[in-house]
C-alpha cells in the first residue's frame, strides 16, 4: 500500500519544517504498518497556478498528481498562518480540483476509494479551522476522510515558540498522529476493493 505526504510549508529545503516534523510521526507509523510513503514539499517545486493537472511544460504538479493517483492514502500537512491554511495548501486544493473530472476506465472518479488526513502546526490558534477547510476540500474532490484522521499542535493564543522549539504538547500530538495513521490504514484497507476498477 502507498501513501503520499504533501507538505505545504512555506519553507523551502533544507530549512527545517515544523509541519514535516509532526507529519513524520504519522508517516513513521504508516511505514511501521508496511506502507511506502512518498513525500513532496511544494515549496521546492515549480508549480503553476490554476485548476488543471498540467498547466505548462515547466509545471511540476503532474509528478505530485501521478503519485496521488498511484497511492491509497494522502496526508496533507500545513502550518497555520493568520488562522488559515498556507498559500501552498490552497494551491494544492486548486490543482487537485482537476481530479473531480478525471475518471478511471470504469467511469468512477480516480479518487474513489482513496483516504486522506491532515496535519497542522502553528504557534497560533486555528488548527481545527484549517483541518476543516482542507478536509472539506478533499471530500469535494472525492477522498474519504476517516474519523480522527488528523493531528495538530499549536502554542495557543498569542505569539510563542514553534513546534520544534518546545516539547509542550508533543506527547498528545504524537499519540493523535499515530492514531491518525492507524485510522487511515484501516479505512484504506477496507476500501481497497473500490480502488480496483470494475
């Protein structure tokens, strides 16, 4: 079974990403369950704006698209900025929008039977709002969102340290992340017959 992690941090490599660090708890658990995970950091890619799978010859989104099509699970991780998902998270949803019109040989949507979950970090409030926005978009595109297929960490109201600068709250976020991975894996297994064209 395969999973794709799309990291919507604003930071390009090799700058450390708080979103990647917490998402690593989820992907480590998935790997422990025998899932192979392919990771993309959108800030490292050349991405065109739009709602099509291929926008230009330089556009690298098709690599991400093809990996998602080939996988059973999608994990999206994003920081919270001004109480909202990052601009890369919004761009990801816009590019995924093309999948609504893409079908398999049997006429079913190419997202049929695929599951998704969300990881959020930020030193401000808004994680539940961000999870809701991204999950709602993914449902519209055709993904199944299992119950408790999310984890988050935030500092709370007001300015403060980032996820990587403190250990406060890590235990809860990590355990929730491991639970998220198990939920994704279980539901992806249950939906496996749907991912096979009739």
